[in-house]
C-alpha cells in the first residue's frame, strides 16, 4: 500500500459513533478511547493536506537559532512523517551560533558586516568543519534515528551549488563615497544543479544540505543558509519553502503576526520599515523564491514543537505565508 492509498483509506472511516469498548476500569477505558478517537480525527482532518502535498518537494531551512530551541527530536520526527506521507523534504541548515562558538573556542577573530560573517581562510576552515562535519551529520543522525533515511551533502558535492564571491559596499564616513568591502570567502549562489538533489530524492533518501558553495576555481565559499535554501527551492521547483527561525513570523506595527502576505505587500512593509533588521534577508529570500516559481514561502518559529506539521497539515497553519500577487 502506498502512502497515498493509506491516506485515502482514512477518508472512509467514520469515528463519530464508535462504541466504547471496555479497556480495563470503565473511566480509564473511556479516557483512552477518547484519546484514540481524537488522534483518529486529527488524521482524517489532515487528509486533504496530505493529498495536496503528495509527491511534492518542500525545502525546509533549519536555522542555527531554531536549532538552539532544544527541539531536534521533534524536527527529525516531522521530517520523517513528511516523507512517510508522500512529501519529498529537502533540508538546508544553518549554524551561525555554532560557528561563532567554535571560532571563539579556537581564538579565531570573527566580525560581521551587514549581518554577514567576514570569513578569512582560517575562519573558512572552521565554517566548513562545523557546517559540513558536525551539524550536518547531527541532523542526518537525528532523522535516521527517527526512522528516516537521510544523507548529508554540501553544495560542493557534485558541484551542486556553484558560487561567486559576494560583493558588498558601504558609505565611507569620511569621504561619503560608496566603497567596496571585502567579506573574504563569503559567497552567493550563482547556479544550483538540481539534478544532484533529484538523484538523491529518486533514491527515496532525504537530502540534508550544508550551505557551502564552490567557486569556478574550486575555492570554498560560506553562503547564508536562507539564501541557499531559496536558491535550492527555486532550482528544484519546490512546492513550498519553509524558513524555520527563532521568531513567530512577520510582525505588523502592533507586534502581531501577519498570517498572509503577497510579494507586493512584503515589499511595501520593507519599504516603510515595518519589516526591518534580520527579517529583511529572510523576506527577500522568500520573495525571490516565489518569483522563481516556488508556490509559497513561509516563515515559522522553529522553537514550537512540531511546527512543520502544524503548518502543513492544519487549516490555519502557523507563521507568515508569502505568495505571488
């Protein structure tokens, strides 16, 4: 029986008038049965959404701050359940806090310009070690322990993420002229080879991608994980891009979560300052992915237990959903 056959079978079940069978003491038996019926109803209510995403690709960016929320087991379970219901998840992870901690431990200076870590040769070795080695394999092991079959890769594998050096500039406070700044080995995706990911997905595996890119001359680049996730989602024609972070979603001027935004509305909120700071690059990533053909992008609070399931398999969802106009 396929996952699609399994989910369709739930639609034929009516739990409304199910008789109470004795399961020990009368009160305890009723309590257990009520709990079982609640679980069954939840499955039936999720059925339309399971069918909607059947055989679709969903790219999930698992952020460094979201990982600090202490919910790695719940995240792994969500990914495995997605796979078992017919979804093809692709995980792209970050690791900024973990990189910072390792650089500090090794007494390697670290600084930021416009939210991007300045990455020299020494720092790049640590970045790759933490992202491709430690964090990537921890996530793979967690998914496998939850019953899935995950495989870890970086953008260097199979030249999956071809990158170029990131170019940034700033206003010189003395001359008031715009001057270029050197971020070292910080890159931007130039092209994503979706065929590498499709080969993994076609093998019924769950790819877990570290945001490391490779340049035209074989140089290694540190790339923002949100940016890699958006580029991957666009290249592989994902149904949805999910950005897990440590905030509830996009907030309005009153501090309340905005459940839905169009691309033009998102741009307007950035222009008037409602969306600011670290949320801007996430919104830019979401907008870019939607404009490249991703059906929708959503920003979720990765600290909420099983937030992926709440977003995908319930009517109201969670966080902020961004779609085309």
